[in-house]
């Protein structure tokens, strides 16, 4: 598994409807990409967002990063939506699980 963590803060003056349309479109597109496993997003009280995506391998995650429509929306994100962001990526993350049966 390859894990991508996208930690971001939005600009105060973004067009929230445009952002929501782009985010929904990108999630749907990501789900159709080879190697996609899962996606979840969490927002904190201060507005910071953590988006987690899981991929079968690093090549799948990198291909998603280079996908043409995604690349276009990434540019719009830097220009119009994000105040700042940090991307963390790792292969073979150490995983500990607990599940109550």
C-alpha cells in the first residue's frame, strides 16, 4: 500500500461552490484510477483539512498526481483555493490495527 496525506488550509476568500465542485469531481475521478484503494477527508475546528488516500503502490499514486484533469485542478488549487498545504507520501507504512469483535 502507498499512503498519501494531503494537509491543507483554504484561503478565506475562496469560491466555496467552485471548490466543492472541483473536490467532488476529483474524488470521483480518483476513484476510477488504476490502483486506487480509498479516500477520506477530515476537517478540524480551525478549518484545516486532512485528506487521506490509499493506493496499491507508489506508481499508481504518482500516475494520479500526473493525471491531466487532476493536474489542471491542482494548479487551480494553488492559484485560487489553498492558503497552504503539505503533502506526505510513504510506501509500506507501519500499520497497527485493533478491531473489537
